[in-house]
C-alpha cells in the first residue's frame, strides 16, 4: 500500500490527537500550613481508588509537582513528607476533567495534630505481604489494660468466642506466637488472655509452614493457621502481669496469677490458675493439654499414637472439658526463651502441670437406622473423670555458620487418668414397646508416658536455591490401662415380657500398648533455573509397636484371673518403610506453582501372639501426589488452589480381631483383612483487602472424596437389640466438603464495622446395616451478619445473628424427614461511665427446630451482666460484680447424626451464679509505667 506524504502527516496528526485525548495529568504545589514554606522533595503518589495499587509517583521540585500520562479513572492522591501528617484526597480523571489542579496543598506537622481537630489521614490498618496479613495495632482502639484477646476481636476477619477459640478466615488458629517464638507451647489462650494489648506493635496472620517447607520455600502441604504477636521495642523490658481473685454463689470461684519478666531477648513467665467455672485453665485447646494416646497407622504406613489412648476397650476420655459436667481445674506453668551470641543461638523451654476433675450427668437419645426399621435408645449416665498431666519441652537452635543451622527439639509427658461412669439405658422398638434394658458401671485407670526427640539440620550452598536438609526423630509412647466392667442386661418380647435369663457381666480389663518409631529423612533442592527448582527426598523409618488387651472373669469373689480368650488378644506390629519423593516448584513475581508426588513402600508384619494363623506379612505402596498454585493479583489480593492425595491405613483398633464389649449391646469386632483407602482433596482460598475502604473478602473451601473407604458394618439382632460393629472396605466413594466466606467493611455513616459470613459443611457417607447398603447425607448451611461499634472511653456494642439449616437423610428410611432449621445469635455491650465505672452485658440465643426423630424444639437464652469500678490513675485495679446465666437456661445440648445413627445429648452444665471479684493488672515496662491509649 502506497502512503503519500500528506496522508502520513494527516495520520500522525490524528494519532497525536487521539493520544492527547487519552492522556490525563495532575499538578499542584505543596507547602507548610503555618510557615507557608515550600516542602521540596515531598513524595506525591497516585493510587488506584479501587484497590490502592500505585499508578505513578514523583517528588516535589521547588514546591511544585506534576504527573502526566495518566489513564482515565478514579484515583487517590497521597502526599507524604517526614514529620508531617499524610495528605489524602480522592479525585477523578475523565473526558470532562483531563487535568486536575490541586492548587496549594497545605501540610500539617504531626506535633500540631495534638492541638488540631482536623486530621487528614490515619494509620494504614492492614497490609498484605505475600501470604501474611499484617494488622497495625495502632489503628485499632481498645480499652486501657485490654488484653491481646480484646485487640483480636477488633481485627477484620478474626473472631474470638467466649472460650478464647480464635477463628481467622474461616479456619481455626492453632498457634499464637510472640515475636515468632512459641509462648507456653501449644496453648494460644495463655497469650491472648494475659499479654497486654498496648504492648503490641503488629499482629501477623499467616499459614505456618513446616520447618522443611519454611527452609526450602517449597510447599509440602503442611500448614497451621497462626497468629504472631510482634511487640513494641520499648515494651520488651520490664515486668507485667495480672492477679485475679473471684468468689460467688453456689460455691463457684476462680483465681489466676500471671507474671511476665521481659528483658531484651529474654522472656520469663509463670502462671497458676484454679477454678470451677469452666473459664480457668479450660480453654478449647485442652485436648492438647490433657490429651491421651492411642495406636494408629500413619499415612505412609508408619505407626503412631493418637486419640483416646490407653483406655483400652473401656470408655475413652482424653481429659477434655467441653461443657459437659462441673469442672475443677488446677493448672500451672513456666516459660523461658532467650537468644545469645548475636542471635546465633536460642533456647525455648516450657513446663506445664495440671489436673482436671469433672462430675456430671448426661442423657443420650439415639436412633439406630435399620432396613425399613429403627431402634430408639435412651441412656442416663452419671460420671466422674479425673486427669493429671505434666509436660516439659525444650527447643534449641544454633546457627553453625552463615549457611548452616541445627534445630533440636525434645519433649516428655506423664499423664494419669481415672474415669467412673454409671449407665441406665432402655431401648424401644419402632412401635414404642420395650426391647431391652441395661445397667452398667465402667471404671478405668490409665497411665501414659510419652517422649519425642528430633534434630533438623539445614545447609544452604553458594548457588542460590541449592539446599540440603536432614531430619532425624524418635517417638516413644507407652500406655497402661486397668479397669472393670459390671453390666446387667434384660431382654423383652413384643409384649414387654422378660425373655431368657438376664445377661450379667463382671470382668476386669487391662491394656498395654507400646510404640517406638525411629525415622530419618533427607531432602535436596536444586534450582533448574531462576524460577524453576526440583526437590528430591528420601526417608527410612523403623516402627515397632504392640497392643495387648486382656479380659478376666472371677475365679473367686474379687479374684479376677480367668482369662476370656474371645475378649483377649496380643498383637505386635513391626514394619520397615522406605519413602522417596520428587517435587517441582515454579515461582515468578505473581505466580507460585509446585507439583509432584511421594511414594512409600511398606513391609508390614502383623503378628498375633494368641493365634499365629492370624499373623500375616503385607507389602504395599502408598502414594502422596500434590499440587498447589497461587496467584497474586496485587499485594492485597491473591488466590490459591491446591490438591493432595493420600493413602490411609486402618487403625489398630479396626484391625485387631478382639471383641470390645464395653457396651454389651454394642460390641465392636476387629477386621484384620482391611485394606488402605485413598483420599483426593481439593481446596480453594481467596483473600482480598482494600486499605482505604477497610473492605475485606475471604473465600475458602475444600472438597474430598475417599475411594475404597473404611466404613461401619453393623449387624443388629432386631429381637434383642444387640449390634455387632465391624469396619469394612466399601466399593463406593464417601464425600466431605467445607466452604466459608466472610465479607466485611467499615460503614462510613456511623463508623460501624459490618460483616457478612456464611458456612456450608457436610458429608455423604455409606455404611452397611444388616447387609444392606445405607447412604446417609448430612449437610449444614449457615449465614451470619454482624455489626459492631467502638467509641473509646464511651461504649462498645456488637451483635451477630444468623440462621442454620441441616439436611439429614438415610436411604434405608427415605420417608423419615430429619431436616432441621435453627437460629443462633449473640451480642453484648459495655458502657464506660464517669468515675471509672462501667456496666456491661452479653448474651446468646440458640434454637433448634424439632424433627421426626426428635419431636421437641430446643431453645436456650443465656444472659450475663456485670458492673465494675476501676481504681488508681492507670485503672490497674478493678472490682467487678457479675452474674452468669441470669435466666438460668444453660442446658447442655448437642444434636448430631452420622452413619445411620442420630444422637441427641443433654448434660449437666454450669448454671446461674453471681460472682464478686477483684483484679490487679500490674505493668512496669519500657523503663516506666506504660501510658494508656
């Protein structure tokens, strides 16, 4: 095509015209408000109004600034200068406003802000740095002497319940660190309920990776939702603590002492608590404080101890208090951590000791689904449970040189538990006639000893990305249980007449389990390019375990020495596991992608010392594929999708061919022919935060399906009501799903924090009932809206409410509708009055509608209130009069359903009481008494 010179000139002019029409600019000047002097070198930045992404910036020259070649849109102008408050103003560039002239921008010295009413900017509340969401504590106001827990309640996307359990972005926070170090080990509440909020500089929220992943930078799928509390530098010297003493009606009381001494890089803390209100030393993490052990198979075929442990075939109880009964808790502990040698060496040590007594009653209603039929059972029980535990753990780290580190960890636990439970149960046929009755008493004493030790060595080479790490660990667990089962069962015909002779059981039971696991793993990473790397690992482990269960009848009154072979067995499990893996990792500015797999060959010897014919050797291969992709749209917005698959071995309790008759009407039998199952798990996570509007959005969820699942196989004798439970593999897929979202923002009108959230979780499960396949579905959906407002030294108020709906069905009883709706709400307020008085109240409401299986509505309203008076200039001493459960409606209640069995529990719970308490919050840090916010 031939272009003439006039045409070319015309084309150039046209192009220039179009460019000019689409080129926008700003200009202005910057000066001091008071002195009217030019502020040369002040920074002028243009941010995108939608997501605060930086578009362009410049420096002020001789008091003037100009930025050209901007695009059309809505923007934010940010002007900063050292010593002056930031200037922020929104503006728009469009066809009607191609140039925006800000005129003379007058900056205000920060020192003048103490005297002025108008403030042009505020501290950025939230920053997102990669996978870490960082909250600036200075941007959130709390009351004087408030704790970290009170600060967390003000942060968007984080919820703290009445027991101190923390949920962030829809996931439970399992660790709370202080300056990156563990504080009293695994109990977050010891940080959140005791450290002062005014000591906090930043709160960081992230998924804590394993030591291996943190070192290599390559995701291995191990993550724990973690909060790190970064302290202000001037708060790291001095001492602080709290002393509480409370007593009330009904013989309720709670006392607490916490003392902390911080000196630079050294932290020393001690605490002690005692109480029977369920609030002292009885946090949501008690399964770790008092947890027992039980023998299971790891995903790679290895043995480990987990769960109810050692309680044999008797009632299992791991020392948790979940609102059932009246507790008495005594706990104490000490913590010390320090760094020395230019931070090349560090030590973290924790010691905790505690006991827990729980007395109570419980009523359980159960519906057992059968083909075209069901059995209803009602059980009343009284119980006394006791657990004593002490644990010591040490972590030592040393930087051998600039490229080499060594981390050594060890911990030991000693635990004793005792239970005594009495049952009185009745089962009814579908037509309401009596089927059987059972009265029994179960007692058990358990002793557990646990020891773990590990060494983690890491080495970085000269070539960036090339690393070597070696991990060696040993775990030894020993559990001994002794107890008695005394039971009397009577059976009835359809006319409710006694049939046959009542079944009487009087047996002594013992269980001895031991396990020793020695494992090692070596991992090597090699960069294949600047963005692409490979990870190779190999591990070997030797596991030796045993489980010896015995039941005895009496040869004479009180002499239990006649072994019952059908209820006794002695198993040994020895295995050798070799595991190798290859993973690849790609990382660019915005994207991270890793994928690969691990494979484990397991030589497994299952030895039955009672019957060698049941002994067998198995060899199998386990696979662990994984893939994760993360994309960062901006610093404040990212999305992550992941997949991982794992093979799961049956537990020793599922395999061991011994009858467990703790409940004579529901007997468990092992299945030594069980095979592994395989689970595919997919997850999605999205996170977005807009700084200017304080708008946050979190979306997360997971979906998993299990092939060849291990399910419950139940055979029920409809004439007696006896059921035999055995685990079996099934040629079906079970499904589990979970989804969560949270949207929150600051409403400018009224300065109100608003949030909208929702959850969906449930499963599709299969089991066998009298030889017929039963498909059960159980899904729960809930929504929640929350509003809160805080005005320092004036008031704070919050409310949260939303409906729930549960779908519950069984293919064996398609005409029975157990879908149920519900509603939950909670709220509270505090008013801060003159003369350091305050009054407050909080409450909750729960409603569960009746279903065909449970034809009663459940309603509960709990209302608490308090009035307090603070003394001293810093309000460090407070006297409080409080009332708990003023309406006296705290009825313990829980409803659940799975595997064709619906259950409804009602149990003893802490009821109404009044309490008078005094607390002293002492604080001497930073060289003097800390000032209030």
